[in-house]
C-alpha cells in the first residue's frame, strides 16, 4: 500500500492545474454564458498528451495510466466540469474501446487520430425511450451486401453534432435481445442519412456540446463493425465501466472546487463581527465537504489504480466510486450554495455553475440508482 | 551554442509562509516548492534558442535534494542534462551561491548563461550579476527579448524611460524578466522521458556566509479600511485624507 504519488504524477498534476487555471479559467464564465465549445482547446489538450494516458505509445499514447488520467480529469474538473468531457469523448470512450475490441486496421486508423484530436470522438447509447435500460434501445443496423443500414434515434449524446468518430450501438438482431446488439464506428456528420442537432436546453455543462442523432437508412460500410456482430452489449458495458471512471473523477474535481470556494468565502465573509468560518454550523459544513471529497477521491484513485494493475473490468469499484463521487459533488455544491448565501445564487460567482454541472453526474453513464443496483447485485451475488 | 540555465527551487507563490521556531528562517512544513517563475522564463528561452539555431542546454541548480524535482521540470520542458550542486544546509548567502555556481561553470563550456532576474523567495536579485562578475563576463539584467547574430547578442530591456536595445559579446549572463516569453506546459510523454535524462550530482562548495539573517518578522497587519461617506458630498473629505493623511496626492 502506498499513498505517495510519484514525482512524475506530481508533475502531471501540476500541468493539469496550470493548464486549467491559465487556459480554461480566463474565459470560463464568458464561454459558459455563450455555450461555447472550443475545438482548438481539444487539440491543445491532445498535444500535451492528455488523451494518451491509457493508450500505448504504438498508437500515439503515452501509457501513463488511468490513475494519471483521473488526476488530470480532477484538475480540469476543479476549474471546469465541461472541459473534462473530452477525456471520455476522445480517450476512455472510443479510443480505449477500439484498443480493446478493434482489429489492427481500426486501431491504426482511429486511435492515434482520437488521441491527437484530428478526430472528435463520441459514443451513442442513449435514446429518447431508453436510458438505464440499455438493452431496450430501438436503433437497428440491418445487414446488406456491402455493409449495414442504420435506422433509429439517439438522444443526449455528447459531441453528437461535432463528432466525426462515434461508437454507435444498434441491434443487428433484435430477436437475440442484448446478445443481438452490435457496435459500429460511425462518422456522425459526414454520412448520408444521419442528421445531428444540438440540444441547447441543458441545465449545465454548457461548454460541452450535447445533441441528438437520427439515422434514416444511413449506410455504413462493413468494416464499421467493432468486434463481432452481437458483441455490442458487452462492448457497451466495458466502455461504460471506463467512461464512468471519467465521470467519477469529474465529480471529484467539482467537489474540490466547491469546498475551495466555500472555504475562501467563509474566511473572507464577516457577519456578527467575525468571519463566518468561525461559526460552528459553517465549520460543520466545511468539514463534511472536505471529508467527503477526500473519500470520493480515494475511491476514484483506487478504481483507477486497479485498472492500471490490469483489472480493467473492475465494475464494483468503478460503480462505487462513480456513485459516491456523483453524490458528493451534488452535496458539496448544494452546501457551497448555502455557505455563500445570496452570492451563490448569482452567476458572478462560480458556485451556481458547480451546482448545475454536478447534477448531471447523477444521470450520466448510469444513474445513481443504476450504480447502487450494480453494487448491490455484486455484493449479494451467490 | 552552449546554454546553461540556472534554476532555483522556491516556495510556491500560493504558499502561506510561516516563520520557523528559530525566528530567522521559513518553516518548510507543508510548503510546496516549485521552480522559480523567473527561472522558468530562462528555461523557456534556452529551449527556444535551441529550437531556432541548435545548441546544448545544461540545467544548473544549487539546493537540497528536491532541487532535482525542478530540474526534471526543466528537462520535461526540453533541457537535456544538468548538474545539481547539493546543499542541505541552506546556510549560504548570494555571494557564496554565485561563487559555487561560477566554480561549476568554469568546468563546463558556456556561451549563454540564463537565469531569472530574481528568485521570488528572498528577492535579492544578486546571483546573476555576481556570477558574471566572478566569471569576468558581461551581464544584461531583466531582458525581455534576446536574439543572436554574428556571435553577438541583441537584447531588449525595459526601463522607466522606455525600451533599451543593447548589444553584447558572448559569453554573457542574461537575467529574465516577465514578458520574455510564455513558458510551455510540459507534455506528459516528456515528463516520463525526463526521469531518464542524465543528472550529475556534486556537493556544493560553499564559502561560509558573510551575510546573516538576524530575524524575520511578519508584515504588520493591514489597518481596516475607512468609509468617508457616499457620492459627491464625500469628495472633499476624501481629498483631505488623501492629501493630509495618506499623502499620496
């Protein structure tokens, strides 16, 4: 057991912190109001190697590991939850899934381009009528002579309208239920029959684009299939178990931002002749925020560490981390709102943004209820 | 071109400094150390020179064991090798440091010696000038632009009167001012490679200090602000205080 970061990990944390504070923070609030996504920033993050952590050097990565990726995600998430999305969209989602299920040609074609952000990634699971019930999806991929024809709709897809390399999950044989699902690599914005549209009505994560996709007889080539027909559900669960780690690390970043902001305010703000940090009820709030952040962080680092040790399919640890980090971020942002009082209710302070961003974590990559179901089933399995 | 960059480890500027029990040093407990920000400009400049016209960069640092951490940062940015002059005592003044650095520099080739204009811990701003004096070479302080042509360096530095443009023969010492460049972020891959680059360690040969810190004190607490009134009616009282009490106008 060793809780000490290596010198290299410390140096990477410093890069993440510097990048977030110097590159993202100066325009964060303005970008938030404008709902601005900056593709050039994805490229800038890629150039530093942020999306290569879990990818071997032969495919353009740096193999620094899931732990390093989680630490970077936390540092970015502390400044902007929106800007942690690319870790999932470029790396943990498509690139790492292709690394594990793709053929050599697919690996060569897509992974380096996702790692260096020549391609903008995405993954499309959720539909208007299927969220938690992944196997209940309606999108189909009908086999034809030289490929597949996609029909259906996807909803709440990060990067939908800006991506040119998405994993798309669809049924090749509905009669086989979840064993009839397959996974495809699709260019969402340059394929006839595919239409994408932005969803602009979100509560938060305004600098991370989200959209919907419709497939109407959209023809994709035979080699778009990832793995074998029928592997889709398995691939999807594998992918979620990695992108979930990214979400959990985002939650840790938000939770840290919340207590840092609340502590700073509580020490500055004077009421009844003393800083409010000296009142016991505020102290209780600050103490709980710090303790829960530390606990969430350790769960995330443990899950990431296990993956680096070769245990990629560590579902229980990842769901535990994701559930707790999501709930912690929501609670911390709620508490920070209370500590800052009226100022928290103004977009002049970042806390209302943390609050709006945190709420997404209870829904994405499996709701909190789904995480609890996974955890309970694992611990009661006979 | 042989470029040597001198770097110092300093407390992170976000650190809250506490005076140690002896009353004349900084309590290192909980203090995060970083590369001196002005030295970081020097490292970046060295890398840019190398990228533009080729060259060989050596990082030189005097300090305790963890000075190697900031040397590795310079490596991750693009420096290739370095010498660590080890000193765990911290019992030295700027002249002793400059002599030790100069003694090491005499053993290695150099055309350009770069360092920050000051270290942000004690702000002495002495070492660059002292090193140049000991080596008997020119020094240009607080540079904001550096170019080379025909074996000479052309420098810009800012003064209250405007911008000075200077020319100097090499070898020379240059101390970096903010604005010289914007240091790059190390890439993850280069952070991993940095640990494999060569780093020589030697004991620093330090003269006994001629300058002793007698005592450190915290700055006095700031007095509370004063509200003299509101709107135009308050202006005369404000002007009166600014002229007679604060004496700023």
